[in-house]
C-alpha cells in the first residue's frame, strides 16, 4: 500500500468516520421512519377525501375528452388510489410513541 493510502486510512481512523457515518445512517433511518409514520397517518385521515378527488378528476377528464382514453384514465386513477392506500398502510405499521426497533424511546 502506498504512503498516500496509508495516510488516508490513518486519517479516516483518527477521525472515527466509520462510527460517525454509522450514527448518521441510524439517525437518517429513524427520520425516514418517522416521516413514513407521519405521512401514513395523514393519508389514513384523508384517504376518503383523496379517493373522492381522484374520482372527480377522472370524471372531469372523461367529460373534457368525451370519454376518449377512459381505460387509461381509470388505470391511472386506480394506481394513484392504490398508492394512497399503500402510504396509509405503511404509516400504520408502528405507533410513533412505541420504542423504535433499536430499542430507543421517542
């Protein structure tokens, strides 16, 4: 190994970058889980409203286009509705006040 590589490796070890990156990764993972929980809760609370908006949008597109492409619009609406449902279900996987998988309290 060249002196440059040894110096770089020593600098990394001295800065304890591995531990710092692991800690940052754990914090990012926790933040992502909290975001999923929060967004999922919002989606659950507004699921019916979102489905209603999607239905109205589908009806309006059908009205404006005279029903041309109805099958495509219906598939898009169905996919979006499934996405809303998926997000709502993802957020319900864990109570945000329960300890996280790492055993940390919130």
